């Protein structure tokens, strides 16, 4: 049986149905996907809960323990040095969360799925940074406020409490959130660079806690400046009313230095992320 020219015209074209184009993911969709991954992973809940409980609990414990000595003049330290003391240990959770956001996908192999759906790697990294930074900024601020209120309660019982209009108090309440947010991004950069959770966490803790103290052993002005410029020392001053080390950088200057170091780390991580295989 033959098909006439008129019948041929009635036959629908058969080229397009099987070739549907996949819509290009917008940055909003990538951001939504990264936020969904962060908030639905069980480790996020545990890590953030640990950050809050450790920070608030240790601040209350240390302030309860030293309030009497501070009131009696048994120590030369200022009450402001203890008002958010627990953040020194709670910050580990922020660092770990940043590392996990980057490295967990490599451990599970999900990074291939992520890049298949969103091949624009810089957009993926930026979305991870926005989602992580926003979450830690909000929770970090709440943790800083709760730590201060808890610690100041015990300090106030001995008459050495702080008022909101005392120098450095308001800066500390909001600075804690800023510090933890940038610290999480620092962990994100380490995780993207190393792609291994344990290794990145070890390096991060060494940089923040260990080397920050060891470089002070370097003699002369070099040791002093290395101490000031280490990430934890530079950024941490913004999260305390008064630092135990008066020779560190001014809180806002130190935070600017720490933010610059974190931005540089993320830049290097982003360049490698865009060039390496998943």
C-alpha cells in the first residue's frame, strides 16, 4: 500500500518527542537543593545541637566557677573574658559541619549526581556557601546570645555581671554568629580542598587550636604577628567581650583578616573544584 502526498502531510513529524531538553538549573534551584541536603542530613542536627549545648553549657559552668574569684579579686582576668567562654569549644562543631557539607558527598559518591544535575561548579560551591553561612549565622547568633545570658546570670549573682551597653557586649552578641558563619565556610573550603572528612577536620583543628598557640613560640616580632594572623586568633576576638590575649588584633580588624583568609581558601578550593574530576 502506497501513501499519497496528501497523506504524507498528515503524518506528524517524529523528531522531537524523544528529545526533550533538560532545563538548565537556575542558581535558586541549586541553592534550594543545597539547603535541602544540609537540613535533611541527620549529622547536621546533631552537630548544631552539640554546638549550642557545648557553648551555652560550658559558658555557664565556667562563669559559675569563676564568679566568686572575680568578685573577690582573686584573678586578674576581666568578667568579659568568660561571658561567652564556651564558644571556644562550640566552634569545633561549626568547623566540622562546614567540612561535612563539602566532603560527605565525596564519601558517598553523591557529588557525581550533584554535578550531573548542576554542572556549573562555581554555582554549586556558592550555593553551599550561602546555605551553610546563613544557617550558622542565625544559629551562631542565637548561641552567642544564649551563652552570654547564661554566663552573665552567674556573674551577676556575684555582682560582676555585664550590662548590654558595656563596651564590646553588643558586638559580641552579633559577632559570635559572624565568627561561626565564617568558620563554617573555612571548614567548607578545607573540605572541598581535601575531599576527606577526617583529614580536613584534623587540619582545621590544628590550624585553629594548635598552631594558633604554637606560633607564639617563634621569637621576636615574627612570632607576634604570626600569632595575630592565625585564623582562630584573628577571627575569634569578635566573639568575646574581652580577649585573654590583649596583644591580638582589634576585633573588627581581626575578623576582616579571618574573612580574607577564608575567602582565599574558598577561591583556591573553587579553582580546584572546577578542574578536578568528581
